[in-house]
C-alpha cells in the first residue's frame, strides 16, 4: 500500500504511512492523506487472481514450511534472477530495477544521450526502439499526479508526432514459454492509466484526454509489447476507476478533510 500527502505544494509520497488506519488518523487530525491509485483500485474484484493467489500461497507454504506468512505472501508472484548478480530476488524488486533502468534510459534519450547497462539491455532496448521508431518525445519520467482524492506515479509522460500528450505504464510480467504476451494486459491496467490521464489533463489544462499505453515486458525473455488502449476502453475505465476510488474511501473513511477536489 502507498499513501501520499496533499498540500499546497502538491502531492508527496509518505513512506511512513503504510496502512489505512495510519492514514485515517492523520486525516482526522487535518492532514490530507490519500491512498495511491493502485492501492485504491486493488479493491476491484478479480475472482481468478484471488483464487490463483490463494492456491499459490498454499503451495508455497507447503513447499517452504520455514517461511513466515509475510514471506509466503511476498513470494506469491514469484522470484526472478537479478540481472546483475544472478541472485534470486522477489518479482516486485525485479520490476523496480527494470523501471529504474527505463527511467534512466528515457531521461538520457530526452537529452539525446545514449544509455548503456548490458545486464538490463534485453528488458529496456525493445521499448526504447519502439519509442524511437514511433517518434515520441519524452516529457517527464516518474511524475506524481493527483486528483479525485488519490495520487499516483506515472512512469512516462510523452508527446506523439502530433504534439499530443500520452501516458505509459510499465508492467514486468512472466510469460510462459510459447505464451502470448498480448494476453498479459488487463482491465485494471487501463483503469490505472485512464484515471491518471484525467489528472494529467487537468494539471496540464489539456482539451483532450491523453492516450494511454501499457508496456508489458516479459521478465524472462525481455520480449516487449506496447498496448494502446482504445478511447472507448479508457472512457469506460475512468468511470469504473472513480467508483472504486470512492468506494475505497467509504470503506476506510479516508475522504478529503475539506471535501474539495484536487484539481
């Protein structure tokens, strides 16, 4: 879970707030704390994922009886090989490392400089090439945006060849050998991007909703697929996202102290 503090200077990540009760205590004292977009959208029902994760947790507990419950939960989404050291690391840690390399590479690209880090090349270069071929320009990386009593980190904000703003979100996911990477994009990905695009539109005072893209990177092979969500899908996702965001605040009593919009 991630939480942000909203102030006159904008949203700031609060690493010291990790649970809804902690956030609610601050909200009740007058501090504007909001749960992140991904935290709020995590309440959206996903029967398949819920069933699978429970089964995987049970399997891991039987296989590793020495692990604590917390360690079992952390391992549910798998372990990956560290690109540099070769050690076994959590899937979430692997994703963080790849995100950082993409951020570094795109920031260098913005200033027409070359990126190089051989252990990560197969995970980074495919998207860099796609980005260059389609002639996008980097606006910013890892930008915090806020609105609708929530906040989130946008992996990449860019401009297309027409100068229109668009958003990208990276997902490192394991694709089975012979599997179709295109099937690794989910409606929740679109919800996250679509609501963040609304925030970016308000912040930048745009007359249109930015296009949104999910970048899926196979954590084994590095195969990459960039999916542009249709306008219809994004419009539907915004409505659903707003419902889950509001419902989260109802559940955990985390409504904004003054009930004013963040725009």
